C-alpha cells in the first residue's frame, strides 16, 4: 500500500475528552491552539468569517425579533424599516450578512474540498458536521426570506409544501408522517399558525441547532489543529493576544463592509402577498435558485428527478471524507475529487445565474444534457491534463 | 481501530447495545405521543361542512352586479385586462373572475387536443356555474387562482388576453401573431410565470392547455368556481364544479388527485372560512346546470347550512386598478 500523507481517521470519540499531551505549549483537554505564522494566511480564516456572520445574524436578529409580529408579518416588517431607529440598515444588514454567510459557507467548504482537509484525526467528523451546518444555513435563510409575507415568499412556501407532498418525499413517507412534517412546518396552515411556526424555526430551532453544532465543529477544529501544518516547538505564536486580535479585526472588517453596503444600498421590500400587479415580478433570492434549478434541469421536471438528485448530491458531499481514497494531499494528487469540486462550483454558479434570469423555465432535455456534458468535459479534462503536465515536469526535473 | 474495539469488554458492549436499543424505542414511542403537540387539532378538519354561498362585494361592501363585471370584459382585441380576484372558498384562496365578450363559454368533455379558440357550443356542452348574458354575448366565469402545478397565485398566475403575450411565455415560444402551436390563443391564456403552466379560460372547466409550444407542467385544469345570480343581478359563488379538479392546496396526500366526491368533501381544510354576511339569504337564485338556466331556492345548491337554513357569506372582489383596487 502506498504511504498516505494523511493522519488516520480517529473513530473513537471517547478519545476526544482525553488530555492531549506533548503539545508545544503544554497539555490540555479543550483549549485554543497556537499556530505558526502560516496559520495567519488568509485562506485559513474562511471559517472565522462564517462564524462572525453567524454571530452578527444572531445579534441583529434579536433586535429585529423585538419588532416582528407573526400576526402582521408584512406590516411589522414595514414598521421596522420606517419607524425603528436605523431599522432599515439593521434589516438590510441582516439580509446582506445572510448573503455573505451563504457565500462564505460555500467558500469555506470549497477551500477545504480543494485542500483536502477533510480527512485524518477528527476532521472527517468536522466535515460531516460542516455539511449539516451548510444545509441548516440555507434552510434558515429560506425561512427568513419567507417571514416577510411577500408575494414571492408565499409562492416559495406554497411551492415548498406542495413539492413535499408531490415529490418523492411525499410519496415515500407514509401519509400520516408527511402530514406531521407539514404540520410542524405550518400548523393548520392559517396565516398566523404558518408564521409562528416559520418564526420558531428561524429564530429558535434551526439557530440553536446551528450554534450547538458549530460549537462542536469549532472544538473539533481546535482539537485537530490546522490541517496544513505540524505543530513545532519554538515556532508557535500564542493564541492570546495575537490570534484573538487577528480574529477581532477580521470580524470588524466584515461587519463594517456589510453595514456600509446596507447603508448605501438599502433593500426594498417587494410586493406583499395578495397585491395584484401587472408587469415585472421579484425572482427568488439567488441562493435558492440553484437548488430550485437543480430540481428543474435534472431534465425530468420538477418533483420527480430533481429531489433525488439534490439528495444524492448532498449525500455525496457528506461522504467525501470516506469516498476520497487518495493518499496525497495536493489538489492535483486527487484529480477526480478536484474535478468534481470544480464541476460543483461551476454548476452552482451556472444554475444560480440561470435560475435568476429564468426562474421557472424548464429547458429542453437536449440543451440540459449539452450543458452538463460540456461542463463535465471542461472540468475533468484540464485537471487530468494539468496533472499529466505536472508529472511530466517532475520527470524531466529528475 | 481494531484495538479500540477490543478494549471494550464484551458484556459491557452488549449492555450498551441493549441500552441504546431501548432508548431508541423509547424515543420512537415518545415521538408518537408528541405528534398531538405538533399537529394542531383543527388541522385537516374542514372549517365548514359544505361550500359557502357567498355574495360578491366590492371593497366598499356594495354587492357587485353582472353589468359591473361586464365593464371589465375582455374580447379578442383586448390588450390589457385588469385582474379581478376574490377569495373562495376560504380566505387566502384567490379566484379569478373573468368576463369574456363575444363567446359563450361551454365545457368540452375533455380539453381539446388541438386548436386554441372557443369550443363550439354544442347542444349538450355543459355551462355549469357560468353566467351567460345573451344580450351582450358575454360570459362570466370564475376559475381558481391557485396554479394546479405547485400552487402559485396571482399575480404570478395571471390572465393575459389575446393581444397580450407575456414576456415569460415568449421565452417558451409563443408569439403574438404566431401560427399553429406558437399562436397565443384568441382570448389569451391564464399563464403561470412560476413554471409556465397554461390554462385556456374559453374552455370553461376543462381549461388545461397543452397545445402550445411547451406542455404545461400542471396536469389538471384550474378548478371552476360555480356562479349564480339573483333577481337584482348580484353575483354569488356557491361551490366548485365537481367534474373538474380539486384546489391544489387542498389535496390530501396520498390519493388526493381524484375528481368528484373529493371536490365536495375534502376541500375546506387548512384555512379560515370567508366572513358571514349580514344580508339576508336570497330566496331564488338563477344558475346554469348543463345547458339550461335553472331558478330555485339556495337550499338546492348543496351549500353550507346551519340548522337547515342556508348561511350567506361574503367575499370581496379586488382588482389591480380601477375602483376595486385592493389586495385579496
Ligand atoms: S406553480 Fe404554476 S406552473 Fe408551477
């Protein structure tokens, strides 16, 4: 067997609470690790930004929560914008930070994907929890988007509910169970019940889940250390104050950028549910469109082929640490995984733009196939070509 | 890895497995009893026994008449037609009120598989619940505004008359002066901008339109809400054509895709009933059943009754412009 560059996966979770010995700065059970200067490279901080976004969402969300009323969703949202001091900026920044958070989650995930830091020690667990956090982030965002009771939000809710009933989800789950799942989401489906349920999920259930899983995700990170370096005596920079200051500064910058953007481009609330208007309509938020489009361009129409496809993709991502059997770490050393990663990034981008410009339009199967196969070609071919070129170069050098 | 497994003595492992099994079982039983907390008692329980008899009013509370609606009538040359919407049978359930000039709307046995105009009014083509004014040659029909695909409502689902091809439908190949499949029908279509479902209102209750350049993702027609008039030409809604489909959001899963009896029995769950009217119930109503108009007391309509007398409800017709501007 080829020698692997990875640490072995550690499946015995009881070892997590055992003291770690032989660390450069002594031994401890749970604590913040010091890192070498390499740890301050910006690409090692993608997770910190996501965490910043999460904390900002909680703080701004609490303020918004004081004014939101599930009995009068649209009116109370308008009230926040018009009558709460700085309400417009707080609401807009909550929205923009959600955008940022989702974008950063993608960024964070793809970075680990290409670097290959999802294997070894507890990292497999950290990755799988991360995938759950990714799903929770998107779900929470969608719920938040529904809370204002705009026409587009209700369209999304109606579509979502009917989708659950009519897609494989509803067809596989027995009648009583799908009824239960639906009831948990919308109660008896009256306006008030619907919005109390959505609110509970958005501000409490999903958020608490996210915080809890994030805590474990973070502890695992501190326990495993950076994937890209080995701790070395004498080269470590202590966590306090350097690391703390660095984290604080990067957080302040992110929050600052978002607040400035929200002050300059305040968001307008779109058409209320029930208003009648000819002409142009709001389209779904950009982070929803790829999901929606994926179900659509699967080529089998909404509901039949799309849902299993989405589930399949999620399961694949979830299981990557176990699917990836390569022994070396570099992106080109794991060509298949890297190519699939590029494919994923491209697919998400294409579907976001496509879904945003033609949200509801199903394309012909020929065009769909053409698109997917072209993408397959342009992702796999260059990766293998580059890998070949690299090997060639190495051989010449030797 | 193997080592760590062997570290745990056999009896302990068994005890652990047993414990885990028991906990899972307990959780499942507990989860089942939790169901009643998650599922409200009034879920899937109809808010009333039968469809309400509802008088159509304008936003100021005045009953509207046939001639009021006829002012909005669209013909084959109409460019824009205001949307008229009222909630029926429950609140939050928009229904289109359409007046079409120059056509007697009848319902064919099945949606025609070709063509795009009105179906010739054969002697036995039913007009159930459609108001026809022979002096002006105007039909008034009410069709559910909840898309039969995944439930989009107005303004996403919207009526576009013959001279108004929405941009979204041009994307799938419709043209204003197209021929064959690409032709935008004479009276236009109710078009859903969510995923492109098409419904042809001049086909009455069988309005699913699959004769265009792309098929509708929906697989049922928009349910047709039955209309009647009284002696002063006020308009009433009194039910849903049971030879047609169930309102999408009322489908009970599984087995919720049938016609007929289900239209009558399962439709009134998951919402709030329309408001009771303080007016007195009309003594006679006129409505189309089959091909001929019938006049009779409202109790023969099978509408909601409380202790043997018909209760009158009301619902407001709103529009995107004009005097009835409002939200549904
Ligand atoms: S909801 Fe109308 S076409 Fe999908």
